[in-house]
């Protein structure tokens, strides 16, 4: 089924229903690998090695290979399963939608980026998800970051610097601090590093407490106007980990580099329409709605 029209339609529909949503629960049958994350935002739906993959903003990937009659289907909240429960391989709940994978031959999870696995690699940085996280230690690790020409966007997802914070908070903090995502870490002063880390930490905690559900300035807003400068928000893949990066070229200009950073793979602008407005997604959703209408 790899690459078939049906696969792409399914992925478009999954993107529509899941991207940018927080995961409330995931149940997997015969899962190989770590437990999929809850309370994390779904960042990507992609096809890799004939498997449909769900990627969370903390870099955890759920990979599903389907049998001949396997499929991913979307159910509205409260809607009954369409196949017997014994066929369910994965059930992923984001509140408004339940995405159900029926008939997978293989379900596994893995980490998308074990950052530059290296024997010389030091210990993990503080876990910002903990209330007693040591912000100053994160700042120390940024100031002592060995590769001084690494970009700030990369440093902020490096587990040697800090852990426990997803990509949503990285993108939002860089926007809030008006920092250019490709600014090199060597340019940053201690106070600037502290501001970034503190912001990530505070936003994470506010989100966890559900305090007004902090609205997002850039994350998931590609193609929309920046609320600070009015420029168009962009989405890019960036860095060795190739994570999705949302940013505003209009106002994130602090420490803007004069040249492109010298690493591969090159960043690639993604098609801004790949989100919820994808025509295939629309067709799929129309079909679902029509089917539902017929049921009543
Ligand atoms: Zn802007």
C-alpha cells in the first residue's frame, strides 16, 4: 500500500484531525518500543519505509505497518468502532477525534533523534518538565556548548542541554525572544539563554496546569500572519534531527546569521498547504460527513 493514493488520502485525513493536537491517550496492541507520549502534541504524519508514522513534538515516533486490509480510520468522539475490537492495533485519542489503526502487521515506537549519539556525549541536561528543574544548569550547558556554530534551534532540542520540553515550546520561545532560529549559539549572552529557557519552562508549566491554555504564536500557524509583525509564518525542516520548525522571518531577527549555517541536510520549505487545507483531506472529510449524515 506504500505510496498509493489511498495512503496519501489517509495521511491527509490524519493530518487534518491530529496535527497540532495534544494526545490524551494512546493504546497499542503488541507494541515494540517505548510507551507513546501522552500530553504531547502531534507534529507530523509521514510515510517512511512503507509505514505510516505519527511523530510527537518530543521526537517520539509511532510507526505502523499495515496488513493488506489494514487501515487508519478517524472516528468522531463517541463514535463506535467500525471493526471488531480484536482488529484494533492502535487507538489514539486527541479529544475531538479518535484515530484508530486496524490490522497493523507491525507497531513500534522509537525516538526520531537521539541527538548525535556519540561515545563522548555527556549526560542529559535537566528535565524542564520537573518543578525543581535547574534552569541555571541549562544555561551553563548552552554557554559551554562545544560546537559554537550550532544553531540555537538545534541547541534547544539537544538533550545534552535540556530535556522534557517538546518542539512546540522551542518554537514559541524563539519567537517570543525574537531570536532567529539559525542564530549560532556562540552569539548568545547568558541572559538571552536564560530568557529562552525560562520561557520554555514557564509555558510548559502553564500548559500543564491548563492555565488558560497558552495560545500559540507560530507553532502550527504556517501561512498565517504573525501577530507581532504581520509577516507570514514559515515552516521548515531544520538541523541534523530534521525537526519541524515554525518561525517568523519578519521579526525573529536577533542574531540573524549573514550566511546559511553549514550543515546538512539543507532545510527544505514544506508545502504550506500540507496541513488542514489539503484537498485530499477535504475530500476524505466530506466522505466521512456524508456517511455520518446517512446514518441519521
Ligand atoms: Zn513576526
